[in-house]
C-alpha cells in the first residue's frame, strides 16, 4: 500500500498530531513518503532574480521592499530584458534548471505585461523552466503569462488565515487564494508556501499547511521560508524560531503534499549544514541557488555545491556536484556580488 496518498481533506487536528509526533517518528514517516515519490538524493535548483525592487505599497511586516518601512533599500525600475537574460544564462551555466523572476508590486500594470511576457519567452528559449512572482494577478493577466509559456507562478499564503491579519493588512487572504485560482485556471503550475518564525504559534504553522494541502490541486512547489529579520521592518526583533520546529514544518509539508517539490527558501544563510541536511532528509528537495534571494542573503553557489558533495546529493537532471569543474563559474558569480552591503541586492548592477 502506498504511503504517499494525495488528500485534500486534512483536518487541523490531524496536522497538529503530526507536528506532535516524536521527531524520529515524524522524520521516518516523511522520509519514507519522500523516497516513494522522488529520488531522495536529487534536488531541484532554482535561481531567483529581482527584476523590480522596492517601493511596494503593501505593508507585509517581514518585507524590506515595502515602501512603508525605512530599510535602506533603494527602489529600482523594471530591469531591461537583456540584463535579465544575462543573469538567466549565468544561472543555467551554474546548474539551475528553473529561473524565477520577482517584482515588488501589489499587482502588475497592463503596460508592464508586454515586457514580462517577452522575458518569459526569451528565458524559455534558453531551455530553462520559468517562474514569476509579481503580486496579485487578474484572470486576464494569468492567461497572458500562460500564453507566453510561463511554467510556474509563485504567490505565497505566508501564514494561517487566523494569524494573517497580524502580518498583512493591505491584502486579504482571499485575494491570495483568488490569485492561486487564476493561475491554476490559466494552466500554469502553482508555487505557493509560507514563512515561519514570524511570531506565529504552532497551530498557525499547521493552519498554513492545511490551507495549502486542501487546495483543489496541491501546489507543484511549496517554498518554506524562515523569516529573515531585516532592520527597519516591524519583525526585526522577533525571537528566533527553534530550528527543529522548522524541520518539523518541512516534514509535515512532505507528508501532506507528497508529490510537491518542497523548497528551502529564505533563511538558508543562517542555517547550519546539519540543519539543512535534516531538512533534506525530511523531504525538502528544492532550493534557491545563488548569493541573494530578492533582497535577502542566501548561501553562495560554492557553499551549496560543497554541501551537496558531502551529502551525495545532485541537482535535478544534472551531474553529481563537482566543485573543481565549477570553479571558473563560481569565480564569475562571486565577482558579481553586491559589495556595497550584505543585506540588499542591486538588481540594476547586473
């Protein structure tokens, strides 16, 4: 009998019971399901680029891109297509199979759509999967992106419905669900997850995963982010989440959504190799790769490849990680790092 049963009727009490399992029992269950549905030593690699940074009108309390908070982030216009393509080519050469493009918008404007759709077409022409995160989408905008060939659209639920109002007041939870519905109806794949460590309770982490797992179709990718506390945001002084609670969240996500990619996203720079290893064992099989995630730090490519090699992991549809063969590429990537600050990424400097 398969352990990887796909369900859409999870009850909150069931999920909380999974979180409450002894760690060894939870990891065994999650890893068994993971091994049944995926190659346990394969990790899908994505690169994320900020194509428009800062000046977002939303009030998400975790986000340095909000225009409401003084975080020292300089706003930038939408990047030129050629600059996006240059970075996409570099990402592909460094082993990424998916290229994600993010813009700090409440929603894209109609006049931006021709540029966005051309970006999608040009990146797909490189032979990469494409993903965008642009805020809310109307059905018409979702259809335009789908027609251009966009593979994935990211729109996180962030947290549980009950805790959501403590994090964001300028956009409703239902609006997020509506965007996911528009994306799915257009034929694109859904990338949706959340952020933990925002002062929420364990029941909120269960509530977030319940919302994701009980969608009509599970998200194809489920990014689980650890809060990166940025100076100037309302959440900058929150207590750190117990790392083992993060591992539990990864494991429960794997159990509830057995056929989804579960992605380690923001916060990896502050995770030890041992913690990341536990997450991979618990069912995480996707990462963002590179020195920055939008505006927050991320481990450099060589750090990731070193860890992959130590663990015997390999990129999806790629060769075993090989540091020596990547050395020239990594030197090139390192030279592009933003040297002005460790906190923010200058997308216009690419």
